[in-house]
C-alpha cells in the first residue's frame, strides 16, 4: 500500500488503535490479516504516515468496522465519506424495502417490526401495533417508538410480561450482541443508561444458562397468554449505512398452530 506525503491526523491513529484493540488484535495480527506491513500500520497509527483510501478499506475489512464508522475514518484522513445514509423510502433503498415489506406482509397475523441501530421502530406490519396496542395506548408514546423503552417502561409492556426480570436481562444481552459491529457506541450507551434508570433494571442479573433453544416472551392479558420467540433478519451484503443498520424482528408463536 502506498502512502501520501501528508502526515495522518492524530485522531486517525487513535481511531485505528481503538478498533484494533476492540477486536483484540495486535499490530502483527492485523498485519497478517490485512497483508499490510506491521511497520506501515505502526507509522499510520503514530501519525508518521498518512493512509490511502485502499489502506483504510483493507484495514476496515480486516477489523470488520461498520460502514458508519468507516466514514469517520475516511473523514479523519481527509477523504470524503464513501457510504451514504438513505431514508428507508429513498429510491436507492427500493430493492431492500420491497423485500422487507414482503416479509412483513407474509408474517401476518403475527407481529413483525423493523428496527434501526438504536431499537427505534421504523416500520411494522399491521399485526404489530394491533397486538401491542391491545395492551397499551401507543398514541401516547412519542415517535419514533423505541422497542426497548416499550418493554422496560412500567407504563408500557412491562406489567404484562411474565418473568419480566429474566426477559429484561436477556434483552440487555441482545443489545450488546446485536450491536452493529458488536460495539456499543455513544448513542447505544445512552440508550442503555436510559434503560438502567427504570425501576429495578440496575439490579438485574445475567440470565442463567438456557434450558431451551430460545428465550420466550410471554405476554398476559387477563386470562389470555401469548408466548413468542423472535427471528432476526439483516441485510446480507449492505452497501449503505441504512441497509447495514436495519433489523427485521419477526415474532413467532411458541406453540404450533395450523398455519
């Protein structure tokens, strides 16, 4: 990889070091994974050399850096961002939204939602608001509605969830496991802090070893009980930030039905 003559900004070296350490890699290990010399990596991290776009792309692939954060690296190096962030309704997103809408429609009559990076609901099928709206008044909750707030808020779904502490602890594990790039960024950290301020959340303990292949969530309304587990779908080869950060969560009934 060639280098430019202008020294790299110190911020870039800090960012590269952060991602390398986040992935638990030494410079030598990253060198072996990327095919870039350890000396060159060291020079860029220390600010003695400036990287090319190819260098940043190769290192980002080796460290599995999310697209949004790749733009940050590019900007820190003096390059224009490469990855766009589109509205879900933008023409460029049509191929993705058509597929999502088909999934949502086919999942009726069971709830399905589309979530962004921070668990905000950006799309649903008809069953989702019908189901959750039968427990709480969704119109009183500000948009975009956050699925985790809905589940943790005592004024939301929390009173209707059986074994809420176990479910909530499992959801907190999911937040970290499903974070884009498996990294809790600043905004996600703020969301987690907001959740901890709900009563009893700070005292939650990690769930015990599972006795079943899934963690069911059972909702109770009077004498009625509804037990679901979720399947999560993501875009397999995203080329823009929006596509990478979308998740489709489909809720399936635990008990077999004739459908």
